C-alpha cells in the first residue's frame, strides 16, 4: 500500500472544509466591547467590517495553486530526466574517450599491431594503415575527450 502524500491530505481537507461554506460569505468586525467577531452573518449596521475571502475565491486560489504545483512538479521531473539523459551521454562519451586513448597509445607505441584477414589469419599492419588509424583515433580523442 502506498503512503498518502501530505499535500494531498491537506488539499482534501481544505476541499471538504470548503464544501459546506461554498455559498456563504464570511465577515469580520469588532463588537461594542472590542472583541473580534467572525461570522457568516453581516455585522450590525454602522459597524465597520471587512468581508473575508469568499470560499469560492479561496477554492479558485486553491485550484490555481494546485495547477502551479503540478506544473512545477512536471518541470522538476523533466529536469531530472534531462539530467539523467545527460549523465548517460557523458558516461558513454568518457568510455569512448578512454578506449580511443588506450588504442591510440597502443598504435603510437611502435609495437607491432596485426589485424585479421579474410581467412582469420593475423597479418601485420603496414605503416600507412597504422598512420591512418592513428589519425582516426586522434580525431576520436579530440571529439570525445573534451
């Protein structure tokens, strides 16, 4: 069973609490003895009061916050996916770099290098072929070892 996320619980509680007051307005004023009164009934005439946010406005604000939250969560997920993809590409490029450097070191060492012919027999690599491979490997190192 998955744990319930706290934000979901808060949103649910706020939604349920707002259902019964969806049509009511809330007022706040000071009574004759100076106490703050909060009520869904308007204050007596001649009393200065303020109309607190109507629940419909609050639920609209809540919906807007939820949309913003979802947008931020989606953007964060996209950034994480992009970072993961870049990390994989970087690891692949480092692997190619390391392999190319090792091969280049082997070709530049002067040690005899052979390749297999069509019959599977080892044939020594000539100077021209060796130099061509060195140039190709240098290009790979230049591109992947930045």
